[in-house]
């Protein structure tokens, strides 16, 4: 197998017996998503799919050839969550291989919303949280338009994942660990024999996954995310952590603690803002994420910063450290 950084021909890397990390290109930062091919004895399983773009499809088929697998040998598509870099190519892969698809039910609900939703609910949600959107603006990019052609998910799910399930796939046993937060139905998978934990975006080694409150909720996803980190930290017998972005690593507990401490710092930072006086999520975001609001930053990243700020403020509210009030249709937070 090739080693990362060896050159443009790099496609795969063996990280454990019968487990291969596959590097697929993305059209934006981060520029690579890691998916994982698992040799299951009587066929192959794939954890996550990459995006629905030609460059990603070509890289994946080259990876199959590199490990000596025909497309027809891919029999299981197992998704950590629904985002384009994780599930965007699932429709094409299912059609090409006939593989069975595994996904948490809450992720299918998010897919349906993403494909069908109009932008009006997010415009209203953003205004309610203080974003200065002009009154004449009623439109915004639809979620599926933002992701453009990269998101072509299948809606035909063969098995909905449940927390604690053990998926017996050929010679492999994968335990499902439901980790809501980044998305409502995000799941990690622990290979009980290889001791490899596939974590999607939940436990990234260098960056923190986005956790935001959007128009349809859930209302306290950061509380879910912190609880999910504590849940993963309790897992025993994990030898290798396999993330979607960044290098594989060891010591899942250390990284889970780091992520929790990162958000605790942000919570204290935002609580200090609302202690000075009632403020909207937009006001708090401008203080906590000031670099995002510098001239030239696009509105997508500004909006994401506000949604992430709401998640922190709602966790403060759930803990009793903050309260919210509606002032003529705009939500203000204050300390208690």
C-alpha cells in the first residue's frame, strides 16, 4: 500500500489487518475525507462514501483495484452520518454494487429535510437570533443547492442503526455507538476484534466538528455532543481511532477530554458576554468568533458561527447559567 504524502497516486493505506484507509478528494476545505474499506471475508464493507463527484468516484475505484476488490464485492455501505462527504455518493455506489445501506433513522430525516426544505425557515431563524438580514430578503440558498451536485444520497435504507447493535458482517463484528451532536443520528463503529473505532466527524484529531442549532433543531445539540464524548470515553479496548479527517491515532479518551474542555472554554467565554448585558446570538458570535466577521469572510461561515453560538447559549440555558427572552421577535440571552 502507498503511504500518505507519497505522491498524487496515493489511494489507500493499510492500518490494520483487512482494514484500509482510503483518501478521497473534496471540493472544499478540508480537502480530503477518509473512508474505510473493510475486508469481511465474504465481501467488503465501506464506512462512509465521499462526495458525488467524478474525481472522488475515480479515486475510490482506483482504491478498490489497489486492494484487489471488484466493485461487486462491495456488499455493505455503513454511514456515520448524512453529510455530503460521508453519504453524498451513496446513491451511485448502491446502484453500481447493490450493497446494503446502513444509516441511523434520524439521518434519513435530515436528508429528507435537506432535499425538500425551502430557505424561509432559516431566514426567519437567523433573524430571530439577531442576524442583520434586510427586511426585503426572503430567500436564501436551499441546503441542497449549497452542496450542489456533491450530495446524491440514497433514501433506500436496508437497516436503520440502533445504539448498541452489533453488526455481524462476514467475519467482522461492528458495535454501533450512537453519538448525537454533530448531527442527530451520528454513529461511531467499534470493530470488536480489530479494536478499531471508526468515528466519522465525532472525534477528529485536530479540528472540532461543527455543532449548531438550526431552524428545525434539536435545541441542545451541544449538550448531546458533550454527553456523546463522555460516552465514547467510557469505551473499553479501543486500540486505534479512525477519523474522517486527519490521521489515525490512539487514545480516544484523551481526545474526547480535549474536545469537552474546548467547549467548556467557549461556554465560559460566551457567558462572560451575556453577563455584561442581554445579547443576541449574533452579538455573542461577533465576540467569540471575531475573526469570522472580518471583512471578506463569506456569509456561510458567519451563519455557521451564529448557529454554533446558539448551541453554546442553549447549553448554558439548559444548565441554568443563562436564560432567554423574546423581544419583539428577537431572542436575547442573559446570565442568571
